[in-house]
């Protein structure tokens, strides 16, 4: 714990990955710590949804509904982060856009924007996992084949979806 305190106080996290005035460093550090707390909260909030999907054979409709409900809550949190990020603070960095990799990097250059991006991933991955779990019985995918898809969707989103789609295609023939 002492090492963790030293790490936090040794190097304040800048508001942007570019330089900023010294007067903004205290505000930026508080914002970064709030972002860290929200990151931990959002990351933990999805776990019950994923656990419900893993246990789906026990009560599939309830498990899928719980996961979708959690995904919807994360979507609401994402919307709040997006609106707050666009209307508060300094706004997007100059040159931030969806037109280039450098522009996207600038869009995600604040802790708040990066957190919003992370919540975006959490919400979509959980929603995709819920779709996989809901679709599996109709697509003749047994739960034991669904489990690796769910794990991959949790840790590497599109890879898990791809595996599920391949298994689904082979099982429907």
C-alpha cells in the first residue's frame, strides 16, 4: 500500500498527454483520480453480468436480461461521460477527430475520454456476450461451446464474437 501511495504522488497524471500550465495540474490530478475510481467501478460492474452469462443454463432468460440491463447502465454512464467530456473542461484537443489514427489518439488524450472509451468497450462486449448467450439455444450451440466464446468476448471482444459466429455456422448445418 505504501508503494501504491508513493506511485500516485510521485508523478501526477496530466489532463492531456500534451503539456499544460502548472496551475491546471491540481485539477488534472483530481480528475485523473476520479477517472481511476470510475474505471475500477465500471470494470467491476460488468462482472456480475458476465457471471450470469456463464451460469446461463440455470436461468437463461434471467441471465441474459441481467447482462443486458448492466450493459444498458454502462451505456448511460458512457453517455454521461461523453456529454460531460464535450461540454466541460477544455473540450477535445486541437486536431482530435475520427479521420486519422492520430486524431483518434487526440480524442482519447484525457483521462475522461479514455475512460469513456473503456466503458464503451465494456458495454458493447457485454451486450455481444448477452446476444451470444440468448442466441445459442436457437442456433444449436451447447453451453460448453459457448463458454470459450464468452471468455474471448470478455477479454478480446471481436475475437470471441468471431469464434461464436464460426461455431454457430457449423452447428446450424
